[in-house]
C-alpha cells in the first residue's frame, strides 16, 4: 500500500514537472508594437535597395540561442536578399563587453549579418520591442512587413511560421503571416529599464 502511494506521488510529481516545462516553453513574451514605418531616429541606416531585418536580443537570454540558430538558417537561404541587423541590448553602467556573449559571437559569425550594441535599449524602444528574439522586417520603402519571433516555442529550433514568413516575402514578395508570437526574456523590466543578467537568469532557473 505504501509502495503504491509512493508510486502515485512520484508519477504526480513527474506530471506536474512536465506540465510546468510545457507551459513555460509555450508561454510567449510581450509582443511589442513596432512602428508601421521605419523609425527615422534609428541609427541603423535603412536601405532603398534591400529590405531591412532587425532582430532584438538580450545577450544573456538562453531562449535566444534558438533564435540565433534560426537566423542562421534564414540567412543561408536569403544571402543578398536582405540587410540583416542584430542588436544586443546593454543597460547603462555595465562592464565593457558585457553584451558580447556566445550569442553575440554566434550572430557575428552568420554571413550577411551586422551585429551592434544597443546602449540602454534605445533602438529597442524606437522599434517598440519588448521581448528578446523579436524580429521586424521592413521593405525598401520603410513599410513594416512582418513582426514576431522566429522560433515555434521558447528555446526550441526548427521549422516555424516566423522564419517561413520572412523567407517567403524575401523570395516570393508575399506572405500570409504578418506576425507571430515571440518567445524569450523581457528586454525591459516593469520600470522600463533594460533587465540585468540576474533578472533574465531568474526566469530560467534550469
């Protein structure tokens, strides 16, 4: 009888743990509201020749490893078709190179991608981004075409609607998907300040 009760308790704990992980992986971040037209105050120089892809990343967000991996897949099929920019947020007062993590190095090694620091999240605010992993595609006239994430869930790589939508528009000039959910750490805290590394790590205890 005691063995049976222990077994039931064990299975219940496993079930609760699986449910927690499933819920966490499939809970999207705040989507943000990117401007419908390219923000003229941005220090990223827009292009009249190529569409502009902007990806906002918290450098200490473990979920964003999958996002950078999906960007690499995207760029492997979109070389010469888009001007891709990855911005890594850096709060004021943090140490030099705080933002240059393995995510930075991975993004920098993708052909055709420009990597930049975003001090105090100024660019993220201009583009209305709230969650690490948010991608925005603007056409050559500065019109917003797509906004959202390029992973299907938190920290998981693989086929997803965001990557398909961007690639479809770049290669065929059309897409039925205008936005997708974003899975990642918040770029800003409740006080509208960029979160610290500890803040981001606290969302991912494992």
